[in-house]
């Protein structure tokens, strides 16, 4: 038996390797030309003014929160069905986190529940969120028009966690265009739409926000003469005016990301084809799939099925025994010990918790072979069909 079929993995072409090698042989391993070139490429693809490359998607989320002025005493709301980074970015800033339960069909943060929770919080005189972070789960965008309208009404800012959604669209526009948000964040971790190994990017239409994120991602240092507090001592002069971080992406990573971006349309097309294959082959079985919504093209990052909770663990096991390595996305964030220590309890977000008992992520990545997919489908059919 070969290695198990994973739920996701990267696809590296010879020209990607060549691009990294060329950068290794160049004068710049970091802070060279590859980073701005990658930033411009992604921003152009997303039809947005600015891209700020970062060392990870998590770093981009942190910078996005900082740039929007998040701090102690503030609150961030996000989805409990996400990777922990969607909530942790608020904690890095000393802000508090709360969650909005998911929609049982789209698995995304539910816009109706968000509206109810906002109205309820205002009525009770509670603390409204400063930032809401919708997560485009599995690559399918959230209901951004509704969320943006609530943002106007209640005065919160919006960061799209689009770690799953590079290559997807919403109402005919690419995810990342920031029509409905202040900042959109991507991750280039190997399982995502494209990879730079580690890496991320924050996109925005707002020049000021882009400059702030860039500065805070490089120690809080500025060389811009218009911003300096003192007159420059000489050409070497720079000022650190605030506390920043080293969240820069290296040129090696950016060269890989740039090369990978050229495969993005093909990657997404293959993912879509595989997702449609699963949808068709599994439609008669006792399971549920993420409901596709009109006006949204998913980037097909994950293919999640929901099976009755009594059968989920058995299905997971039979897949493992058949040489498949499925996953579960995600353990609800509020049930993690770190968040339970803040007072969150089992039962706080029942739809997310029920989802978690039933979910399995099937293998879905561009190099998954038809034959491998048939094997996955056969194992599921045998386990659930009887
Ligand atoms: C991958 C991921 C992140 C974090 O990205 P990294 O690049 O691994 O830091 C954040 N949010 C979601 C939803 C993710 O899937």
C-alpha cells in the first residue's frame, strides 16, 4: 500500500522549483523584488489596490486587526467553525472574542444569526463588536452583502478570512476585491489554493490601511520622510514610532507563490471538477453536503460531508483502513480548552457543535487522480450504502 490519500496537499511544478532556485542564486533572499511582484500579482488578480505579503495567514490576520485599531476592551466576532487563527488574532491584540453560530446548510457564519445577536446585544446594552471576521468556509464566500449592511448599521469593521477562498468569486467579483470589507486575508499554507510554503497576504482598497499593515509587519519602522518625527540624520535614517513585528515574507517564499499563482485557474478548475464528481456520486447516500449558493463560485478548498453522528466515526475509520486520510474541519473554536477557560461552554453554539459531530473532509486537491477519487467514493458508498 502506498501512502494514504490526504485530504489536501500542494502541487509543485518543475517551474516552481526553478523560480525558487533562481531567487536563491539572486542577490536577494529577502526584501528583494520578488515580494512586491507577488503582491502586485495577487492584488491584480483580486482587482484590489493593495496587497501586503506576510509570513503567514495568521500574521496577516493579526496585522489586519492592528491596522483597524483593535485593542484591549474591544470585541471581535467570528465563526466557531474555523481554524483557531480566526479568533486568536483578536487575542493577540488583547481584545475579547465572541462567536456567531453557523448556518446549517452553508456551514458559514450565519448572517441572520449575526443580525439577531447584534440586535440582542444592543437591546441589552452589551458591547458590540469592533470587528467581525466572516470565514469563507471550504472556499464558499459568506453572505457579504448582508454582513456589510449590518456593518454600516452597527458600526463594525470587516476582515474577510479568505484563507480557503483564493480563486473563488462573490456576485461576479473575485474574493479579495474588498467590495464588502476593509481587509481580506489569504493563506498560502500548502493545503490552500496556492502555496508559498508558509505565507499569507492582506488585501485592501485603503492606502492608509495598507501602509499601516506594511509598517507594523516590519517592526513599526518608517523611512517615509513625510512621517518622520525628527529630521533625518542621513540617508541611513529610520524611525521606529510604534511597536511592530517581523511578519515579512521572504523572497524565496514570494517566488514560489508568484510561480504558483500562474496555476491558480487550473487548480480551481480541477478542484471544481472533483467536487462535482463527489456531489454527483454521493447524492443518493444518507449524507449532507455544503449547499452551493447562487452568485458564488467556491474555490473548493474542502469537500465536507455530514453523516449521522452514530456513523461518522465508523466512516472515518473505514476510510483510514482503506488508505485514505480524511480530516475533520473544524473542532468548534469555543470548545478548545483555551477558549473554555474564558467562559465558553459546550452548548453555546449548538449548530456548530452538531456540525462537528457529523463532518468529514474528503480528499480534494488538484493532483488527486480520478482513480483515487473513485476509491474514496467506493469506500463511502460501501460504508453508508448498506
Ligand atoms: C489556514 C488558515 C488560517 C491561517 O493561515 P496560516 O497561513 O496557516 O497562518 C486562518 N484561517 C483559516 C480559516 C485557515 O484555514
